[in-house]
C-alpha cells in the first residue's frame, strides 16, 4: 500500500533489488553514431575490440535489447550494499526554507564510497568468466581504481592501475586502499609504457590526465594476451551496469508516492548520471504522461565544460589516440583540465549516449565553478551530515539552485539528485576550501578554440 508517512530513508528490501539492467540504446529514435576504428576510420569490428574487452561486454556494448538480466553471481556481491537508500534531505530543505521536496540517492554507501563499484563487479565477473588473468585500467581521483581493485580481489584477478599524477600526489590514501586489495598502482604519465614516455618527454612536469592514463592502460592490455582493459565510465556497457541506480530510485519514489520534476546528476564520463537518469529518461521517450514535464540536468565543472562548451563530433577517448573514435561532446583529446579537486570530472569527453541525449535536447547541461560547488558541499554536510565527494557536490549545487528557484516561484517541486560518492578521502580539498585557497578556473575561449580546431581537422563527418 502506498503511504504518505514521514520517511527520511526510503528502503528497498534485498528481495526488491532490480534483476535487470536497462539498455537505453534500444529506445533511442536517433541512435548515436558507431565507434570508429582509429586506423581505418570505419565502424570498429568486434574482433578489434576483443583485444581489449571480453566477449560478453562487447555484446552488451552493441546490444539492442531493452533489458539485460543481471547474473546471480553479480547480484550476490551487489547485495552486500544494495539496494542503496533514497534519502529525503529534510535538513537541506529546512536550511533553504524551500517548499520543494529534495531527495538524494545515496551511492556513497558502497564499500569503496562511490557508484563505481556497481560496474567494477560486473566487469571483473565477465572477465573472470572468459579466463582473463589481469585487468589494466586508469583512475583519476582514485574512486574507479579502488572499485576495480575491490572487484578484482573478489574474483581473484590481478589489477594494474595507472593513477593520474595529480591525484596520486593529492590522495595517497586512495592509493593505499587499492594496494590493500592487491592492485599494483603507478603514477601516470609513467616510464612503463611508450605512450607515457612520449608524454613525459613533451611535458616532464605534467600533472597527468585521464586521457593520458587511459593511453597507458590500453597499451598494457593490448600488448599482453592475459590482460584486458577495463574502463570506469563513458562506454555503453558501463552505463548499462549503473542503471541499477535509477531502477531502484524509480521503485523507491513509487513507495512514497512521489515523482520527480527534476532529475540531477554530475557528469565526468557520464556513468553515474546515465545510470541514475536513464530509467527516468525511458519514461520521457515512452511519452508517459507523468514524465511530460520532467527536466533532466547534467552538471559539470567550468574547468572542464565538455557538454556546455565542447564540440559534438568524433574524437579519441584518450590522449595518444589509441582508442576507437567516439561520437560525443569533447574538448579535444589533448585538452588537459586544470587540477581541480573533483578529479573524477576531469575528462575531455562524455559518453556517446549522454552526449546524444544532450544533443537531442532531452537532457540539459549546466556548469559550475569550484567555489560555488564547495559552498554547496558545505551546506549539504552541515544539514545532512554527509561529506560529499567534490564530484557529487556539483549535483548538490544544481539541486540547491533548483530548490531556491522553486522557492521564489512558490512551487512544491520534487527534486531528486544522485549522491555519487562521499568525500572522506578529499579532506585536503575541504581544508583548502576552508582556508580560502581554492581557485576558480575557467578555460579561456582562445585556448578552447585551439583544441577544437584540431578536432575539426580530425573530424571524419565534416
Ligand atoms: C568517477 C566519479 C564521478 C564521475 O564519473 P561518471 O562516470 O561521470 O559518473 C562522479 N562522482 C564520483 C563520486 C566519482 O567517483
């Protein structure tokens, strides 16, 4: 029975955990353009991809099936922390004196503190099934590296992580966390790969970037038959695994008889946003009456404004140009974002699925600078007691602004955002904010145009 009781945390029982992932590709009228082989510039063939990924994940990457069953072996591990709570942010509502109802989906309760554990477990499982011995990957702020390290540990797989240099220095505890699960961690760019050596030659003091670290991990995987590559965001199969977040949220809102006017998530490569928002976007695509007025907002940093100022075109996923060309919003694969503390949002591109939805006007994008984001993080920490990840605080900033707008318009709206992770490994960033040392960086137009011009040269569609 549906009730209007005063609930703070909307819980699902273990039995109610969704048993299927949602594949939005099945429902899109305009499909994203296919990934291209970097050598031939033709749609990439599955056998080329199998150098990097196991067969099952390649099938999911190109699948047109609307729902894909979650294997029991994966569910068994997800049930250690899922279903995650949906929380009514009453403290924040009171602080803002807004008539809006604010809810957040709390993905910070996973063992590694972010949503990334969801796909890490699935990817480790499928690789194990196909007798892979080791996974190589990159990590920005360290959340993805720790999630994959944990998952590899469960399935007895080796794990090699290239960690972006600036984060390697800023977040030693994330490195230690990966190592305690048995992963081997290297600061990127490194001397261990040709791609890394070339980048160091060009810029010996480079703070690194996700694009560079991806080049190194891909090179390691491509040159070792027992090692495959694993990506923590961007690709279709990664977002597929994250849709359990949105599927749970839909069920939880139904329990309290609410439906969102606004859905909000932060965007780095697009996986927590897509995983959280796509089950709601499905209702828009299906033209469900209740979804007619719903707005879906993707939030990014002004220091890396891919969706708000980037170009929609084909680009590489990495700096060295080893990955397939993806059709997406991008700032250019050689763009190195400023070393902002939301390390997980420092990526030059955005998932082709999320990009397509922004391009088609179904999803809106906004950008915020670092200090306004930390101001929102502090309001959230003070009113709800959780210190959010700087990445997630982008979504909080947008939720606060929406709640204040609702207040000025006197509207009782329902705002739901994804708290993609906690910030307990980011205390040095909070320390810098409290001391007034955080810089707001915005890329200037000239610099941006320089990178976009190179893209035009690369582009195959124009
Ligand atoms: C990695 C990360 C992000 C950004 O990655 P997406 O793929 O865009 O979700 C956001 N929040 C947290 C907590 C992260 O760890």
